[in-house]
C-alpha cells in the first residue's frame, strides 16, 4: 500500500541498499531526506515507518 508521510530533520532514516547503504551489509545505515525522496521516486520502496502524534520518528527500509 502506498502511503505518503512527512519527514523532518529529526526523523531517523535507515537504508539497506535501496534508500542508501549496502544491500549486503548486516545493519541499516543512516540516510538523508534527499536520499529517501530520490529512492521513493525511483523504486518500489518498502519501509517501516514509525509515526507518533502525527510526526514521523523513524523510517527503516525493509529488506
């Protein structure tokens, strides 16, 4: 399901090869808002998004 959400400077963004980082790595790496937006426009990106009180706290790419 496609879902739109807002991120801020405080949002933690972690990638595992799709947003940023190495797909073969054992841990997700810290990514930027720019990398997230670029990946979301280019791919079928799957991620777990944690939102609390309307604020996106964390975006973690699912492998």
